[in-house]
């Protein structure tokens, strides 16, 4: 099953979600069932790495992150089985790209899986280390629930 995590610039939230997801499925020995990637709806940082603060918070939590920024394409909506948006704006932008209605059902919000409540994963880009830590915590618990749901489908 192919999973795609999407945010705006693909330097903070979605690469962190991808890294956490990959870490957790590897620990649970589920990595042979899943393939994941991340991208952004914008084209601001194409070809660049994840934000250094994203890399830092991942490493502080013993999560490896290796990332190159890319932009969402219409092909992604065909190629991926699940597309996980970080916020409502990303979600709307993805649906705008999804010209084929049969692909729209694949798109969900990350916090649909958050046991502490729905909403947006806040963009920490203009924030502090505390904001990046909060995003890590939201993604960590949401991805636990997401993986639990995915396990029922394998």
C-alpha cells in the first residue's frame, strides 16, 4: 500500500510525518506492506532538504529523516492509495488537483486519526522549537492511529 503525506512546502510537516511513519512501520515489522513519500502543494523549495528544525526534532526522537522536497502532481492521486493532508488548505488544494472523482476518496486529513481531536496540524515554519515539538507529538499519536487502521486492511 502506498501512502503520501502532503503539506504546503514539503519541508516541515509532511517530511516529518513520512519519517515517523517509516520509523513506526519498521519497528512494527510492517515495512514490507507499505511504501511512503511526502510532497507539498506549493513549489517553494523544490529539490531542497527538509527544514533543519524538522530534521533536528526527528533526530531528537530517534527518527531518521532523509528527504528531498517535491511538489504534488496529478499522477500522485493515481499512484497512491492513501493521501494524507496536514491541514484543510492542503486538503482543498489536493482535491482541486484531483480531476478524477474516483481518486478523491483517498484524501484524508492527518488529524482525522488524532485521538485528541480533529483539526489542522499547525505549520511550525514561523515558530519556535516548541512548535516543532508540538507538531511531532501530534504526528506521533495520529500516525499510531493511522497505522492501527491500516493494519486492518493488510
